[in-house]
């Protein structure tokens, strides 16, 4: 009896469950589904079942991060200890003995700058340390124009170009530069230094390839550093090496997705003073399908018959240079920089170049000054001829005549860089630091004799620039900036002074060096 | 520096390899801005929520509904083509959804509209979602869609062997790359040797 009861109970409860199950919406479908699956093929049903089990497991799994934080877990006490122990490093590193000595003797100009300046110690000296090549600093017409603009427009535009900062004078300056170079467009930046360092990241992104000269200046290095692209360097001004690097890049990239490729170099090199072979460069960039970014900071307003830069001097169409970057601050005596190129190149920068978008526009008076001085160079190329005469006169006094230094600058470059001759460096085993010291002594000696010159200041090596450019070191040099504010006679006289100063320092050095054990 | 270099080198020449870990520079670029390309999968209704940490808010938002809408639209599209049977229509719906989602989540790498300086150029969208975390709500949902769609389509194709095989291979194609095991794994055959940087 008991057994029958149990049986009945089981049957009843099964019926109950079935009834309840059938009342659940969709249950009929599920039963049909399972039945039809099973009837058809058990293997396929098994596969489905495995999939469903996996799926349920996946849904139930707890989430976890795959990014392991690259930090050490510290306890509260450890954190407190570390905070107590920490002493802040000084914001500015203490000066080295060399820097201290240099800063102590730093000449201070009192009153307006020009070709002859009054120093704070009361002496009047010849100034060959300013980028005042055409003496626009002392030009009344330029000054008058600037004052006029100042009265109309005020001091600064008080806003980035895209945010109420652009004024008609900026657009005029852009048009002036573009028509002078013969490019489709031009964009004016507010600072010369940050022009190239924001033009490069505006176009180059991670994965792109940049082939750059080893000797490019600090601003370019900064641009290369922040653009995240792959950088390849070629030997300074060696077109054969450039071709080798380009071929290597082409070969490496042949099976990879196409990326943007650029050659970045300077017109006149800031650190060496020589000039690039532009026709060859254009030929190579066309042959290997690269774009060319040319930094004409030191050559625009200097090279060529009317100062249009390297493109004019070497008879290259400026539209062949994809991004032509220049400065309005040096030879043009205004301020800011520009990038000229096709309309696409220029308009792209208006929203994607950091220093254009995020810094206040160029003050109106600097824009008009740039237009004015550019116009003066165009209409009166004699200024350039006069400057070149002065360069020649200075060079005659220094380069072949001096036993100690040679001029690495190109013959038309008004910034003359005088580096120690290699045989002297070798025979005396002068390190970079020692050469710098010698150069500083020459500067001091020249100043005592009434000529203010300066030396090439080395910039810190940009970090993160892939570390593949360690081979190149800037050679310390004297920097002599020629100006038309002085007559040929005065320039020659200054040249003699500089030459004698160098000789005096180096002969003095020689005696002190001889005291060392017979090195050579 | 040298240690990093070693870390980024390819370890063996096998067919499968792991995408090397990012450099510090790379990671800081990734962290600099929200990754809009991947964050939208967690979008809730109208307001786009930007989640950088693993503090997700499970939500059934517009970014999830769109999958169902698209599947329904595909099904209708294949249904209205004359001469297409229910079996073919379900199979076509299944494989087109699988193909589309494979392309979007697993094939295309990087970010379509550049804003992170190329910081995600080496990762596909699945690996970018939730900053690479596994078993997150979005990933669970995105895995469940193809599986449910597969179960539906095998059911409606009445377990025909050909249709089953096609549908099953399609679902495998999108489920395997979604597994935690496949995270940052590359098949050398398709993506070529990794770059040695």
C-alpha cells in the first residue's frame, strides 16, 4: 500500500510540475525546441549544449582588468615615510662653475639695441651679437609704422587666432609672405621657435616616418620628440646617406600599410651654418615619395637675390617644398614665424597645429613690421648686397687668415660660426667642454677690445628622440652676426679685433696646455 | 631602455604571438583622453557615459539595442528578397551579422577618427573596450548576441547539416576572438610579423 501511495504521489507531483511548467510563457516552445533537436541529431544538440554551457559560464564569470598597474602597492606607513623622507629638488639646478663665471660677465645693454650699443659699465661697443643683419632696428620708417599700428590696434590681440585673435594685418602678412614665396597659402604663428615644433606634430602621427638631418636645431628636435613618429637620422648634409636611409625606409615599409613619410631638414643650419642642397633634396623626395619639411628660419630673408630664402637662391619652385617654415623674428626684425605651402597644408594647421590654436595671435605691430621689412627687401635688394659685402669683408679677416678657427657657415650666411680647426682640436685633445671654455674666453677677450660677439649655445639633448642620434655632437663655435649698420671699414676693424682675440686666447691656452704631460 | 627593448621583441617565430606591451609613452597617450571609439558600447540612452576604470554600470542602452535592431532589419531585408527561403534567410542574417561584427570588433585596428595620437593603432576594438578588462557587462552582452542568434538560426533552419555547419563556423569565427585567451593575440599569417621597435 505504501508503495502505491508513493507512486501516486510521484505521478501527481509530476503532473503538477508539468502543468505549472506549461503555464510558464514560452515553455511549449522550449519543449518543442528540445524535442526537435534531440529527434534530429544528438551530436548537433551536444554541440549546442556545450555552447550554451560555455555561454552561461562566460556570463557568470567575474570581470577582471588585464592592465596590471605598473606601480608598487605601499602601506599607509610606507607612504608616510616616503613623504617625510622626500626633499624637493631645486627647480633650477645649481649653476656649474662655468655658467657662474659666464653669468657674472654677462654684458648688459643699456638703451636701444643697434649696431653700436652702450653697456651697463658705460662703455660703447660694436654689437655683432644681434640678428640685426639689415639694421632694421635703427630704421625710422619701420619704427614709425610700428608706432602707428600700436596706436590703431593696441599692444596684443588678446586671443588665439581662431578666437577673435585674427586681425586684418595678420591676413595681410600671410598674403604678403605667400605672394613673395609664390606658394598657395601661408599661416603666421605667434612665436618663431614653436612654429616648426608644432608644424611637425600637426602632420606626423605615431607610425609615420620622419627622416631628419642629424644636425637639426633644438626646435625641430622638440617637434620630432612630441610627434611620436618613427625617426631616422641621416649624416649631416650628406645626400648620399639620405638616399641610403630613404631606400632603407622604403624597403622596411614595403609590406606594411602605407604611412605618411617626411624629410625634415633646415635651409641654413642653426648649429653649423651651412646650407642644404635643395635641388637634390627635392629630386630625392620626389623619387622616393616623401614630403619635405624645410625649416628656413635662418635662410628666409637672407638667401636669394631679394631674400626669399633658399628656394630663390637655388632656383627651386617654393611649391616643391611641401611645408616651408620660416621666421619673422630674425632677419625681418619683427616676431613670430610662418609656414607656407599649399592651401590644404595651410588650412590643416589652422585647427591642428598646437601653437596656432592655443596661443595668442601675433601682436599687430609685429605683423605690420614683418610686412614692411619684407617689402623693403623686395623693393630694395641693395640692402642684401651691402650685407653680403660686409660678410665678405669679415670673412676675409677671419677664415683664411686665422690659424685657429675656420668658418663653418655658408658664404652668404650673416651668422658666422667660427669653430676651432679640427687639427687644433685633435693635437690639443680638447673636449667639448674645453672648447666651450676657450670660446667663452674669446668672447670675453673680444668684448674687452670693444667688440660684442657671442658663442653658439648648446641646447640640451632632446630626450625620447629614439636615442638613435647619439653620434652627433654640436661643436662649440663663436657666433658673429654681421650687420649693415656698420661700414665695411668698421666691420674689417671688428674682424681684426676678433682674430687677435682668438689668437691671444689660444696662444695663452697653448702655454698652459704645454704644462700637461707630453700628450701629443 | 634596453630592458624595454627586449620586452617588445618577438619571442618566437610561431604562428601566434602576443601584441607586445605598450611603452610608457604609449600608455600615457592612451590615458590622456577618453577612448570614444570603444567607450560608446557602454552608452546608456542619450547620455554618452565615459568610463575609464572598471567601475561599469550595467545598462541596457542604445548601444546595445542597436544590435537587435540591426539583426531585425537584416532579417526583414533577406525576407523581402523574392525566392529566399526561411532557412536561407536566417543563415544569411546570421553570417552577415557575424561578418559585420568580426570586421568591426576584431579586424579593424586603431581608431577611425584620430584623436589619441595613434595610441590605439595596434589594438582592435574588442581589445579597446573597457580598457582591455575581461567579462565586463558590455563584453558579456556582445558575446551573447551572436550565440543567441546562432541558436535561433539553427532552430529555424531545422538542423539542416549544411546550414548548421555554415552557421556554426560563423559563430566560432566571432566567439573565439572574444575569449580572454585571445586578448592581444595575433595570427602571424594575417597580420604579418610584429614591428620591432
